[in-house]
C-alpha cells in the first residue's frame, strides 16, 4: 500500500472513530481549528454568491446539479448516468458538464462527446466524463475548468438541459435543481469540515438542496424528508454481465470455478469487493489503489504481478477505461456499476419534469410579454429574442443586449456588437 492510500485510510479511521492514540489526540486540536476556519470561509463564500455580491451565470435552459457534502465516493457518476438516461427518455437532449478531474489536457473547454460518440481518450477527458460519454452516446459531454464556459459550449452544441457533475459547491452557476448525495453508511462523517472531518461545508449547507439521495442504502429510511427536503434512497449494484478489455462479454456464471483477482481505484474499494462476493464471485486476491488512480508504470507493474497468478482480473468500468491500451498476462473484465432508486423514484421524475416545464414556461413568458414592449435604446427599433444565447437582438444596430436573471438589460453600455457576441 502506498503512502497516499495509507494516509487516506488513517484519515478515514480518525473521522469514523476519533483520535485514539496520544499523538492523534494532540494533533486533532490543530486539525479542528483548521476545520472551523475552512468551514467558515466556505460559509462566507456562500453568502457572497447567494447575497448577490458575485455575478452568477444563469443558463437559458434547465440546470440540474448532482453533488455531495463530503469528500470521497458517494456514487455521483452512476447517479449522473441515471439522470442522463431519464432525461433522454423524456425526449430532451442533455449535456453533462464536468470539471474533468484527473484529465491531462488542460484546455479551458474540451468536448468529450457532441452526442455521437466519444471524441477524447480517458486521459484527455478524465475517467468519469469519458465513461459517461461511452454509456450515453446520444448525450453531450463537456469538461471545463470554469463550469459557465462548459455550459455555454454545451448550449452551442444543442443542449436542452445541463447536468452539472459534482456541482453542489460550484455556486457561480445558477441551478434549477440541486440533488445532494449522502452515503447512507456515514452521511456526514463526524459532522466536521476538512481536515478534521470529511465535510466540504458545514451540514447547514443542505438547506440549498432541492432533494437529498442516500446512496449505498441497504435499508429503506423511515423518513421521507431530511431538513425539509424530499428524501430518496438508492443502492449500487454490479451489472450481471461485464465486458472484456480484449473484446467480448462475460457473465458471473462464466466466472464460476475460475481463479480471480479483483482490483480497483475508487473511494470505497471494499464496497466493490463485497459486491463481488455477494454475487458469488470467489476472489483469490484483491488490490486497492487510491481513488482516481492514473495507472502509471508502477500501478501497471503491480497489476501484471497480480495477474500472473490468476486466470481472470475483474475491475470497475471507471478503472478499466484507463487500461484499454495496456497488455496484461490474463484477461481483464470490467463490471458496470448501476444505481437503483429504491425510494422516491416518482419524486425524482416529478422534480425533473417540474423544472423542465417551469423553464419552458419561463422562456415563453419572456418572449411574449416583454418583446412587444421592448425597443432598442439606440434606434428605438424592434428587437428579437435569442433564447439559447439569452440575448435581445437589435437587427438594425447589430447589437446584442444581455438577459440576466430573466431581466433584459437594455443599456447601450451593456450591449455587444453582433460580430463579437
């Protein structure tokens, strides 16, 4: 186990069980002080954005955020995948906008998929955006350092609804629906922000959520709301059939009697190993890498050593997409991870349809009620409304006036020439 993995396990134990040794007790005090400082700074940042002191980008289409309050894996990628599939079923074109954690191409904005298959490699896009693009070839997937830039690029590609992957703390983009995920096994950790805890913010930030989903929830919660927010529950399941890096598919029945080694680089590796055991897979050896492992020469050497003593390697899709060009001594099978909503699926669909409908009505209201009375302040002529760009256009003056927070800003100083808009 490398130093990073050892530190992550030590920190998790400290969060779950508190300081035990004398050295931990001495060191926990400074960590607690840093946590309170960090949490307070994030609270001030929240007030700064929500209080109108910083400009927030509002898209002309519905924006759905999937995020969490804690570091580590709560299953955001499978839930994002679920939302994209449900949006496609509703007949709209969704776009996923992600930061692209771990990507090696640092261009400000990159299109992973324009709705017709992947355009970048996992190394260029990041493993999670690449996986979402593979699973949903009809969806648009964009990675961007600034989410607002990513949303604008998605709009240019024809997005009708935007899903922000890991977007709860990204307050610079206004969202219509905020879905917050909490791990049912340890929803808030010890309730403290980093570094003494695993919280990204103080628990009070849940007030911003539209709904809360408990993930890895093996028992249905008795409550139907949390902090006044609708409460959903879900569990992650390994699909019954995997795909081989060498081509072809393999079911759990095919794996019976084989000598198998399992590996992964996710936040909760034991959950993957336990899921395999629950499906009747006998694991001869197991190997856990740190979350978002890049699989460089050191990791691949350890995999080849692991593979030399077994007939089959099994891993997650998230890990497998980074090993497509790697030769291993034995076959390697990727097992897709799926999320199943066990409580509140009707609530989820109702929220999606409600906000999609609300945004359509909102755009129609702006178009019908305001365009008849609006005029260009420069020439007093008629204007047109470009919904996708959220602009009021004067064809005579060739000027574009911005629409911010559903309010047309009809000021000459705010106008942009059409050749620059």
